[in-house]
C-alpha cells in the first residue's frame, strides 16, 4: 500500500488520502511517522497527523542536535511520553535481526 520511500518523504496529501482510506479521519489522534536511525541514534524524523482532531505537520528534522526533540514532540502529539517514545524497540540494534 505504501510507496517506496527510501530517501524520500511522503507528501502531505498522500498521507491524508491513505489515512482517510483507512478510516483514520474518523479518529482524533493519529501519527504518520517516517524516521531513520542507525545504531540507536535518531538521524531523521518526519511526521504529520491529527491531535485532538486538529491536523498538524508536516514536521521534518535532520539536524542531529534537534532531531530527537522533534521526534519526541511528534510522539507527544498523540499522547506518547518521552520515556516511552525513546524506548522504541526498533531503535535497538538487533531488533531487526542484524548483528
């Protein structure tokens, strides 16, 4: 269903079109998040969605001194606290079976 996004971000209109087709437009809180991370460090974050029924984004960040704060802020928009956001298992080396 999702296009190949390696090295690209999905356009806002595409995200909201897919969200609508999945019925997300009937919920108040949802997040579309693209991220890159290598060895645990968040290198890139891009997100948009709805918080309390209000659309937000797109928000995009790749500056290493700011990207973690942007990622945490995106997760907060859908009620996920900083500790939970940063304890995201795919950020841990080995989650995907690599060594």
